């Protein structure tokens, strides 16, 4: 009797659930996989590396330590364990990524970080044909790259409209996670217009699609089979998918690819200012009713903004007629503006609204130049081990919980051979904390040639010591 009552109640619940419209069939991705699989490619990158250092660990070395460095993204670490401490031979560094075909004659979009620094790029199609690709151009600021293979009659993707995406909408990715070609994963759009640290020019699409190493550069599809983004980054504490992945909107990528195809470089507008988000406390102190706008924290001397009359403490409310809701809106609006254009900029200055007409400049090609004055800073010179360094800004220190550090502008010589990369942050030398570029270089200069130093490096969320042999 009890059993019959339970069955009846269960059926009644299911009927009610269906009636109110909550029960919907999950989407079928089979047609998407069948129709779009051929538009996705596997990208294999080879970089020739040189190794001239002798192992500092002596005979036998330490294979576990070598594996430790490998896990942090430094393959075949030069100067690491070798038999009897002998010099390591030159080697090839290999990595994998994904891409997708945007024209029948072989133009392919992928991530800049997939192909940057490559000596050889091999594109493998879904039918197993392989082509040597030419890099047309890369843009590190948006992480977009355009490559070309000599082929014709290829199936290309259909470009969608990311502005029509809705949070909660189903999307799917196709790529080569861990080298497993033509793998499809699916999920939903978690958020739109997401701003990430140091990524001011991309309003990222956040999803919970499973994205792993090897998916980079692959397409993000909507249920209509249209590409709406390029899978670019993941947030992960383990190195694998944790349900937080970020895609570059396809309209941003297409704009970049068109410029790369036409001129081989990207031209962006530039004001020469430092900005920050407006908190409730700041809004109250400025007499503002809300937190809309971008607060100007600094103005570069003789830059476009300085010449146009913009001052530190101004709050930019509109740029060229476009409302600036958050500080992240401004770099995108400025970057999309043609250099040389005179633009009306509405600001709030000491409680009063004011409109300035500012001539937009051209952003320097080196990402680091935009944050510095046009004069070459002394810390840009390479030191004894081949590192060009600059001290962190207050905002960058804040991201390191107030730690001192030195940003690697360029890595050459012994430092590059040891695996230190541009963008790494130097935290210490041996057991001492870094305080300034001058102090760090003084310590390096005091070390006798032939000795090995341990440099503490922060890369992303990970810290590691990198051994470097000091040369003459």
C-alpha cells in the first residue's frame, strides 16, 4: 500500500514539474560535432632552444628536481641534472594548441601564446593532413594570432555575434586538450564582459566549459554552430579545469585578425593615463551618487591626455559619447579609437562636469612602454645574467600582497637559458628579498663568474627557485 502511494506521489510530482515548464530536454550536440569538427585544427609548435650551461648539481643530478621544474612549464631545464655534470645539448621545446579555419584558403585563428616564439608551426586537419604554417601576426594584448597554411577548399567556421549571447546559454568547445584531437566539451555562459588582471582590451566570455592545456586557441560555439569566442585562459589551482574558463569574443578576434592580415600589426588608441576603479568610499569623497566612471590616478607627462588637459583626480564618465560604467570600459573604448582622432571626454572634476577635447595618440608597440615615459629607463638595461628589469608599480605590488618584486621586461643570456621568461616576477636572490633593481644588480655583479645563484621567481600563482650559472 505504502509502495503504491509513493509511486503515485512521484508520478504526480513529475507531471507537475513538466506542467510548469521546468523540465526541458538537454541540448543535443551531435549535429554540432559532426558539422563543425572539420573546421577545428590541432597546432603543434616547435621552438629550438640552446643550452650552454653545466649542471650545478654535480654527478648524477636530481631527476625529481628536473620533473619539478617541468611541472611549472619549463621543459628540459637547461643547466639542470646531467650525467657527470656535463653541459646539456641543444634541444627542441614542443607544445600543442588548437585553432580554427576562418577562410577556405587556409587562414586560421589561434592564441598568440600558442605560437609566439615558434620556429616551426604544424597544423593538422581533422582528416589527418598536415601543413607547415606561416605566422601572419600575433597580438599579445588580446592573445590573438593569425596563421596561414597553403591549402584551398577548406571548410571554414561561421562567425557568430557574441553580443547576443546570454548568461546561462549553452556553448561548446572543440579542441585538443592534452593532445587529444577533436575533443568536444560543453557548458554554459557563466558571465559576460569579464575583466581580468592585465587584460584590459578584452571583455572576456566566462564559461564553465571544461578547458584544459591544448584547448588554447580553439573555438567556442553556440548551439547554432557559430563561433562566438576563442578559448584562451582558465582559472585553476591544479593546472586542469575547475569550471572557470575565459574566451575572447570573436568580434574582438576578427578585428585583430583583419589588421594583422592587412598590415601585420595592430594599431590602437592611447591616452597615457593610469586609472583605477571607483569604490563606494571614493565615490562619497568625490560627491558622486554612484561608482560609475574611471578614476584617473596618474597622467603621463607630454602624453595625449596631458596635452588634452586631463588631470589626476578626474573621473572619466564618457569617452567619445560612450558611457564609462567601470574602469575596464575605458581601455577598450580608447583602444578601439583611431589614433589622431579628436574625441570629447566628459569628466567630473571637483564635483563639476567638464568636457575636454583630447587628441588620441597611438599606443606604443611594446606593452611595457605604455606604462612608462618615452625616456628609456636605466632599469631596462640587461644585467650580468641577461635580465632587463623594472620595479613593480603600487598596483602590481598589491596583487603580490604587498611584496617587493622586479618585473622581467626581457630575458636573454644565462637567465633565458635557465628558463626565466618575460613577465616573470623576481622575488629574491638566494635567501635575500629583492628591494630594487639597483640592489639586485649589485648583488649579481658581486657573484664570481662560474658560480650558481638561486633566483626566486613568481609565475602566475606559483613560485619556484631557478638556478642560474653566472657567466663572465
